[in-house]
C-alpha cells in the first residue's frame, strides 16, 4: 500500500505532499478545528486546492470517512463540498455558528488579539454555512433578519422558520399573512410577551421596562416533538 507521501492523484506526474498531522479522532468532536488545521498545513505545503479533498480523506476515519465515501464520485474531489458535508454531519450548521459567535467570550488563556481572531473566524463560518455573499447588502439583510426575528413572539418565529423563508421580503409577507389569519382567533401582537407580575414598572411600561428576551429562530431550528 502507498504511504501518505506516495498517494497518486490519478496521473504519473503529480503526487500529494505528505502532511505531518494525526488522523481525526471521533471522540474529540472538533471537526471544524481539525479542518482549519488541515487547511493551514495544506497551504504551508503548497498543495493545490484541487488536491485537498483526496489528501484530507487519508486523515479521516469512522463516520467522517463514511461521509467522504457517501459523496457522489463527481463531488468527492471538491473540498468545499466535502467540508460542508462533514460540518453538517456533525451538526455544525449556520445556526450553530451563529450561536457560537453570539455567545463567544474571551477565554482566560487567550490574548485579546487571539479572541478577536476566533470571533472573526466564527462569524466567517456562520456566513459561509448560510451561503451569504460577502457584500454589504447581503450582510445587512442577514443582520436585520436576525434582529427582526428576535423581536417576534415564539409562535410566529417558529412558523416563519418552518416555512424556510430566506429574505426579509419573504418574511414580511409571510408574517402579515400569519397575523391576518390569526386576527379573529387571537388578540396576540407581533411584540414579545413580557412576563412579570402583571403590573407596570416605575417607568409605566410592563414588567418594569425590561428588554424582551430574544426568540430568534432560524430555518435550521425546529420545535422538539
């Protein structure tokens, strides 16, 4: 059998360069960190991106290797497709990265620049998994969508998520139809319900004027049965 430094790419004049790194361990559950490490080493070794998928496959085992073999032959050499399939298999969706980004805090062992780099990496992964173009209008659309959905009561937010609406225009139209359909049977509004003692706070607003808790739900979120 060929060693890692002798894997042929299908021709007699191109070989993949051996990368000195351990195989992926299922028990670690850090597939995104493993992929980041692989990408850095592949670039450092000057391996063409067209050869990344087959090279990465030599470091996969268990379920991760099964994901690679499950790809159609015409897609198995596409590193982008393989990477996304692996992330989705391990539940690292756009919503998962959104939450990681929003909840990220500086670790005691991190320097401030390291934390900033990690935060930017989580944001980039969120945007990449959501397949959002990296331009101002697309990013603004996603940020406003998150803000708007976070203000809706959970029933409406879940309804919109189940319909998998991707744009603000679609969300707006669907929310209007939902409210119109429920007007006669419910007196609920699209504003979050503030739980409290039923009275008003000193500022005259319900629940003492506390900010509403976010009910943001993305298309990847579903209610538990």
